[in-house]
């Protein structure tokens, strides 16, 4: 028999049917099934992987910002430089600028290098003084002006190292990149190595990052989040104080009292649409209405708070209405049955029972508002602010930054050290969000009642 | 009197009113409170509401209207000659306001103030010492206007204090007088509270009105300075702050659509497939673990995604795709912004489609399984067609989100406005340009800043349109099964 005849026979023979052997069509269908399942799993894997990479990249970039390189120096506060009159009068001493203090700090560092027997070939004076952050002189100055009796003594100070040196310790700056960088020389890095060996240069936890004000483009090592955190806290206070009462009042009306008519339909449609309006449009609203029309100051937490309130209201209203709806009608009926008025039934009975749900919704709304950036850019929160706002209520009108806007601000600067700062700020932001969401979940677990 | 002190005073009057109302009601009952129509607490509450609320409303309205009215009166003193070249009346007015505030800070008495008012150069020097930076030299008219502004503002502040306290006391006295044994204090105060509730629910309407009004007014302003035909039909975007700009919306619109398209191409398949898997295949335990994890993505602020695009995704795409393929050399690109935005939209698509898939009745699935279909055949041939309108709605909602998203594109897409097909090229979107044209600018005089409002208007119309269509589609679909 030839090969062709064989295949012909196989084709004409009736297909073997058996329950244990799958036919081609079933196999195809099963393969399609497995493929479909695999696609589903892959989609989930993509989602989870995206989450993981996102968080990992932020953590990897930002963890370093919480630790900073410091120099330990014994600074001799020379009377001849700091207080020529010898009167210790702060008014007079105020005239000595940070340049004078800078020289003293430089001298202290040179002194320390010599004392520890560090010798680097070709090390210039500029190399040495550039090891120290420009912020160090201001720090020493503040300390002396606060306590003029220190003049003439030698004090131990812990000052920030220059951002590039900090970058070297964190692996951002290498010998190769230092060759090409005009802001740092390889000699400085060699000096840094020697100083680490002697314990003069140490990396430690940096509270200044969390509490300090922002710093200028040239001193990333000193930039902190203090004002941004304060500004965000003020805004959240405004949002909470305004949106919770207004949101709850509006939801009570819509859910419990509103007749079904054109007017309430209009309100409902409005709320649904507001929830979907892009956040930047709220920024335009804030700019046009609150700043230009009502004349409120720019970059003030009050304006940010008002804009975020309007954005948060739909979230709170939707959550509150769901919570009110979840209270069974029997509660209302019982209250009405023993003679309560409609308002009494709602305020005395329904509202307290709905409170956990309302608070959960409010916290989630606040968490959303805390991370919102775009509208704040338009109302001037990007401004560079170095003075802490005053205590509320006056502080609501002082210029301040906001946590997410500070992140954006830092990403717009040239020095790569600011990228680390921005990621660090995001970690702080995410920690706040996590705490808020955890509280919301706890509230829900602890107080939610199923009827 | 400062505003916060005035607030405290009003609250104190209201609290006193509460106590007075209670005691008056008790007195009216002749010692037996059962004779009253309402509990004494409601009598107190009605007095409290009538004394506090009108006074506070008056105060709020006064604070908003006062600066506008004063500016209207002062503006007459400023002549065309006082407006520097390239400036605007609004700019001069803000100088007036700043000088007035600065003079307040100096804390001078009346005589010194008058002397300073006659000598603009001296005034400028003193203000500079106090840390008030002024753009240019102070002109005599501007200084006079500032002094007037201060005088009127002082007078108005006093008038407000008097008026607000008078309103509070009048409300207190009037409501107190009405208290008798038969006074229906509960009904009155409940009605009052209901009115407050209705007013609160009107905030949403007012917000929409505010948005539309501010967009329309400034857009009209813009179209008066710049021809609408060029805005809607020109293919170049090239703003020049010296004038003669090309402000065509098409390059921005193209960038917006392109980025959104890339985002949806990632988010829709991934979101939809994971929703299908979670609702049709996954075990309860897997669902309980994966669903919250994906929803975390929805809770992450967009600025985090923006940084992710800037620091991680952008350089990665540049080094591994754009440069080796010779398609581009920048880390900002449509691809960067689109992919990151797609990640942001995954939970949005997946939770919406999850709801929709779960809304498909179980009987349809059972019928399909009964006919011998596999799970995937059931999904593809029964569930998806049944859920299609809802899924289309979800995609439209996601598209509206993508179009309105700002931070990711600001940090990931770049700023160059061009019509290009290369996804590794930097392009820009409507939202990016709104931010860049408006940031830090509040004097809306030139078409270059006002164009942001016209762009905002377009954005608002697009997203609103998409939402309305999406809600319509979803609602229509729901009617089939409920």
C-alpha cells in the first residue's frame, strides 16, 4: 500500500468515538478555554505587577531622603568675626551675615581635616568649603543669635553636608560623574572617603526633611516638607469643617425630605456630574471665583481648602446617602409611631445610626482631597514659601505649600537630588493616606451594623 | 474688630439667646413646662437660629461684596496715564490693594500717614522696608487711591461690625418676643433647619453654576481678543507672550486623544479581563486578595503616577524602546503618559465592569452551561453581549477620566504641541496647556492666559458629554434586567 492510499483510508474511516479520547473539536474548545483563563490571569498579573513596580520604584527612589549626610564639627565662634564690638548685643551681631559665619565653619572643617591627619593631594580651599551645605552657616548663625553668650566658645555642631557629597554616600554621584560635574570634584569625594573613615562624615536620620521648610534650587540637602505638611493639614481642616456639615445636610434633605420633582432632579443630576468633572476645572473655578472675584489671597490654604471642599462634596454626599439608605425604614416608622416629628426621627435616630458610614465616606473623601494636585497648581500653591504659616485662623490666609504640589515642585528642579526628595515626599504622602484609609476600614469594621 | 473676633461675638450672642429663650419659655409656662407647645430646648434653639444665621449670612455677603464695591469707588481716581505700558487696570488695582495692606502693616498714626501720602517716593521706600515689593515706582494717583482704599475699608469694617452685631441682636430680640406658651417653637426651628438643609443641597448647583459662569465669561473674553475661527480650526499652537500667537486647539486635542487612546488600549483589555477572571473563575479567596490589591491602584494619588512616569517609565521606554528603534530621544512621550495613565485606569475599568458583569442574571449563565458551553464560551457569547452596553458605558467613563487627567500628562507627556503619529514623541494635551498658561498668573488680560479658559470650556464640554452618554447607556441597559 502506498502512502497516499494510507492517508486516504484514514480519511474515509469513520472517526473513533470514545469518551476517554477527546476529539479535535473538544480539544480546540478546551484549548480556547485554557487560553482565555490564561489571558485573565495575565491581566491580573499585569495589574498586580504595575502596583508592585510603582510602589517599589517610589520606595527605592525615596527611602534615601529620610537619611542625610551630616558633618560633625567643632566650631570656634571667633569673637573678632562675630562680635567686633564685644557687647554681645544681638542688634549689632545681626549685621554679621551668613558669609561671616560661613568662613568660621570652613575654618572649623579645615581644622578638623588637619587634626585628623587627612591629606589629599591637590585639595583646594574651595573644595573644602564646598563640602558643607550653604545652610550650615545659617544654622550656626541662628544658634549664636539665639544665645550670644556662645561667642568666644567652641561648640560642637552637626551640619548638613553638600547635596553632591550626600549623593556620593547614596551612590548617586560617582568618581566618574564627578569628573564631568562642575559642582563636585573627585578630590572632594576622596576627602569624603577619608572623613567617613575618621567618623567626621556620618549618615543619620534627617528630621529636617519632615519638619523643615523648602530650600532653594542650590541646596537640595536642606529642603524639607514642614510647610507643605502644615499647608495640607490646614486645607484638610477647612475641607472637614465645611464639607462634612454641608454634605450631611444636603444628603439628609435629598434622602429623607426631598419630594420627587424637577428641582430635586436638578440637584441630583448636578451632584452626579460634579463627581465626574475633571479636577483641573475646579482649579479654574477657584482661580476665577475665589481669587479673582472674591479677592482671596493666592497660595493660601483657605482657597485650596474651598476648592477641595467643592471637589469632595459629591463623594461625601454619595457616601452619606448610601449610609442613610442602609438604615432600615422600621427605625423611622418606630420613631414616627411614638410621636416623633419627621425631623426628630431623622436627627435623633437615623443619623446616629448612619454615622459610621458617613465618617468612613468622609475620611475617604479627605484622603482623595489630600492627594489632589492639579487644582492647587492653578491657585498658586506652587509658589516658593519659606515662612511657616501662622496658627489658624489667620494662618489659613498665609501662603503655604501642599504636600502633593511640593512633590511636583521638586520634580521641576534640575538637581537630581530633588528627585529623591520628591519620592521621599510621596512616601510621606502615602503614609498619611494609608493611615487615613486604615482608620476608615477600622471604623467600618468596628461600628458597621448589618440589619 | 477682626473677623474671627466678630465670629466669636456672634456665637456668644447666639448662645446667650439659647439660654434666654429657654428661661423665657419656662417663665411663659408659669413653672409647668407641660403647658408649652414645644419643649423648652426648642424655644432656645429657635432663638439661637434666628440670632446666629442671618447675622452670619450678612457677614459672609459683606466680606465678599466689600472689596468689589470699594474697588469700584476707588477705580475712578486712576487715570489712563497711571496704567504702565503693557499693564492693565486690574494690575494697577492689585498694586493699590498691596499698598493699602502695606500701609496697614507700617502702623502709622493719622498725621504720619498724611505726610507719607503726599510723598510717593518716601512711601515706596517705607513699604520696601516693610517687605512689600512693588513692581515699579508709586504714582501719586495710585498712592492716593490706596489711601482712599484704606480709609473706606476701615470705615466699612466698622460698619460691618455694627451691622452684624445689630442683626444678631435684632434676631435675638424678635424671636425672644414671640415666645409664649402656645408658640410652636419646634415647628419653627424644624422648618428653619430644613431650609438650611435645602440651602446646603444647593451648593452643588451653585458649584456647577460657578464653573459654567467662570468658563463662559472668560471664554467670551478670550474670543473677543482672539478669533474663534482660528482657535477651532488652526493647526498650530505657538503662544508668544509678546503677542501674535497661534492658538489652535488641534495639536492639543490630538495629543489628548492620542494619550487617552494609548491609556485605554492598556486599561480596557487588562481591566476587563481581570474583572471577568475575578467574577467568573477566581476562587473566593483569590478574589478577596486580588480585588483590594487592584483597588489600591485607584486610591493612589495621580501625582504618584506622574512621578512614576517621570522617573521610572519615561527613562525605561527611552532606553529600551525609543532610542534603540531610533524613534525619539526624550523620556517624555505619548507612550510614557499613556501607559501610566492606563495603569491608573485599570481599577476604574475593572471595578465598573465587575459590577456590570455581576448584574447579568445567573439564569443566563446557567442556561448557557446547560447547553454545554464552556466557561469562556459563556463569557464571550452570553455574558459579554448582555453586558455590552454597560461595558461601553464604563469605557466612556474611563475615556472621560483620561481626557481630564492632568498630573500624569504634565509630568509624562511633555510640552511640545505637535501633530505627530510617533508615540515616542513628546506631545501635549489640553490639561497640560491649561496648567502652563495659568500657573501663577491671575491677571487675565492677554489671549495667552485667557485661552486656558476656552480650553477648560472644551474640556468641560467633552467630559460632560462623555459622562452623559455613558450614564444614558448604562441606565438604558439596567432597564433590561431589573
